[in-house]
């Protein structure tokens, strides 16, 4: 995946959400951990086309294994 790729959420969405969720992959973000990387985790940042993040931001984080590039 590279920034700008169109991605799709792989999982069955919540019944309150549209049937298919598409977005633009922005990049990867790493949280937490120490200087050696222990305890840290990396997730994808996606700008979803049909919804905002719970805090109102246009970009939200999602586990990388839950999205796939649309070919």
C-alpha cells in the first residue's frame, strides 16, 4: 500500500454504516513503545470517503489487516 491508494474495508461493516466503505490510504502511524520498539504498534491512517472519525477528524486509524487496496 502506498499513500493515495484507494482502499476498502475488508470486514462486514456495522449495520449503521454503508455496505461498503472506501477511503484513501494516507500512510502508516506507529504508537507507543520504547526506543527499541517494544510495546509499539503500527496502524494505517485512512481518509474515509463516506464518514468521519468518531472525534470528527477526516482521517482515522484502522488495523492494516482490515483494509485492502482496490485494484
